[in-house]
């Protein structure tokens, strides 16, 4: 392998990936065969009736050294692939999909009622097409929108049913820990998470030993268990937090071609390091965790103009996907933590404006971030609201501060571009061509805007 050049090495990796997919397809067939054999055996042993899947999972788990739960998922997905979704199995076998992609297709395909076999087959085919050219996370986001187009019930009807199932659940775990889960309407869940996330990022700094995940957990626990906004709030079980906040959530991210400017939170500069924005433009002290009780995150809500006027086209909540029109109207009109982005009623195009200066105006920042949703580097899923805005063609080389020359890049990938490793082109607004250091070319397209239910999205 040491004699391979860059192109040969990458081609070999692709060949290995295709071979792995072929093996995964054979595994699905064999696991289903084991289930069939187990089912046949239980016909002669009444004690096993109804336990065929459980018994098969235990057999497979023992053979492959897998936990029963993991083996159970393997049996379930293998059976669905082999018996009900042959097109997905064929794509896996041909190396067009990885196993994770194939399983994701199956999970999405089973999420709509199987009332029309033709429509179900069309849904599966379109899911395979989307899954074959993107990451699993982005596939699920696009599949969610496609599902919205093809589901026989409106999202308003489904939301009214689903909200009745809301609840909070506590599941004990090992070592004195537990899982706290909440099933909530997405506007509430997203608002809670982004508020916790923003407060946690503001506590980050060089002297803060906790990870972002740990900070989120500590902020959430403090908010829910302390006396209240006027009570004591000690965010850290290890002592008070000190140091600089993360600039992505506190004072904004860098934009342009490496130049830093306050960005994500509509906040003023904080060059003296004495404060961070509290969501209203005011600065509050960093050392006191109580200061973050009032912090508000920025969450984008995309609302077609006709929906705002009472139409039934779904809106879009950043990082989640379609939401029912009533919730979209509520968030667009009254929720301070949510930023409204209007779209054209027929074309779905975002309504925004370009700029004549290097500094990106806020409405243009919002429009680009809603379009991009995540970092535009291939395979990166960092939310655009925490990314930097980059001039695809540098300003110093005549690049414009425009909708068609700006793109979201996370700090890491922006740095790789600035240092000349990765190169990007934007032939059309939102269409990004990424060129790797080895010369490989990758095309990424923005997710389509919300569309009426009778107008399928252009995947």
C-alpha cells in the first residue's frame, strides 16, 4: 500500500467501503435466515412461540459478541431490509449506501402509513437517492422534509395528536447516574436546548476544565434545581467558572476571510473582556453564573409569507425541520428567542439583501445561515449559527459581500481554507464546490426551502 499515490489511495478506500457495504448486505440476509430457522424451530416447541426475535437476537449476539440490545436492532433492521425494502438492500449490496445509511432509510420509510404501496416505493426510491450523496445526519434532515411532502395527514393534525403524548421520563443508570428525557413540542425543546447551550458556551474559557457537554448538563441542573432567578446558582460542582466565553456563542464568530467581528448574537464588541451579551445587547459579568439566567439563544424560523398570512404550508425550525403552520406563526410573531426568515410564497427563495461593504449586515448573516443550516464543508454537521461566515471569493480579490459569495464554515474548516489546504467555489448561491488538498472535488447543495405539500422538494 505504500506505493499508492493520493488518487489511488482514495480510490482504494472507496473500493473497501463498497466491499464493506456488500458484506453488510450479506449479513442482513444471513441474520434474516437465522430468524427464519429459529421461527421454524419454535413451531415444534410451543415454549418459543412469540419469542422468535428475542431468541434470534440472543443467538446472533453470542455469535458476534454483541449485547442483546445491539443484536436485537441488527435482527430488526436486517428483517426489514430483506423482506420489505429490497431496493434499499440492493443499493447496500451495490455499495451505494453504507449500513448506517441503509438503516436510516428503513427507519424513515417506516415512519409513514403503508396505505399506498406505489407511494411507499416512490418514497423509498427518493430516500435512497438522497442517502447516497450525503451524511446520515443531513440525510435525516432532508428525509424529514420529504416525509412531510408525502405523509397522508397534515402536520397540523399529526402535531395535535403528538403533543398529547408529551412527557418527562427518568431512567436509572449505573454509578449513581440517570437519564432525564423530555418529549416536548419542538419549539419548546429547541428553545430549552439553545438557551442551555448558549449559557454553557459563555462559561467556556482557558481556565474552565469542563467540556461543553458537561457545562450544558451543569447549567440545566442549576436552572431546574436552584431557588430561582433571585436565588443562588452555582453552575459548577467543582467550583466557580472563570475565563473567557466561547466567542462563537458569546461575542460572535469571525466572518469574512479570517477577520473577526461580533456576529452571532447581535452583540457589541467586548474588547476589554469584562462582559458577555445577555441576549438583549446588555453586558453582564462573566464570573457570576446568575448572569446567564436571562440569556436568550438565536434560533431561526423560516416561514413562507403565505403561511404568516394564514396559509397551511409548514415552516422550518433550524436544526429540526418542518413544523406545523400554527407553531411557525407563533414563533415568527411572538417568541423573542426566535429569528424569523421570510420566504417567497411561490419560489421559496429567502427574502434578503446583499451588502456593499466587507462587514456583513445582520439580515444577510441570518439569510446565509438559514440557507446553509450547517458548516458547508463536506460531512460537517456543526450548526451554521455557531459557524463563521466566509467570503468564498476573498474580499481582497474582488469578492462581494453577497448572498452568492458567503458561506458558513466552522472555525476548523475556515482555518483550513485560510491556510490554503481546502479551496471552495460557489458557482450559484448556496452551491459549494469543495476541493481537497489531494485534488478531490465534492459538491454540496443547500437544503431546499419549505414547499407546499403538493409541490415535492427538488432533491
